[in-house]
C-alpha cells in the first residue's frame, strides 16, 4: 500500500541528519488554488493510523485516507520536490485559477 523510492528516502534522511528521528506523516493538504494534494509532515502515530516501517523510517497515514487514495508511491525529484502517485483525483481547479485570476 505504500512505496517510498530510494531518492525520497535519501531526501528524508538528509532532512533528519541534524534533527531527532520522528515518524513521517502522509496527509491530505488542503491546497487552496492548487487543489488538495498529498504532503509530508512530521507527526506521531494516532490510533486511526496505519504505520509502515521503510528503510529505517516510520511512515504514518490515516487508515481512511489510505483506503481512499491507496496505494501510494512517494518519490523525490530535485526539480519538483516530493511527488505522490496515488488514486487521488479531482475534477478541476478553483474557478479563479480556471479563469486565470490566481496571483
């Protein structure tokens, strides 16, 4: 249900190099004009979470969210940052973006 690529693990390792190692949460970010998307944060597991141990890191995600968007693949690209492949799909963006009125 969760795959984290080598490049994503390397970037997460770099982040924790001078910090205490904590669980990494995969969550739904509200998004605003860019629409909701998956994101990463540092957070402790909750009773409602699924926990995955991958390459020395603990990844947590809400079970309901995982059921709705899974399986999830987390990747990292230096040009565009963390990328998530999942079944998460939205109809279209906000009306202001669609009409060219963002920013």
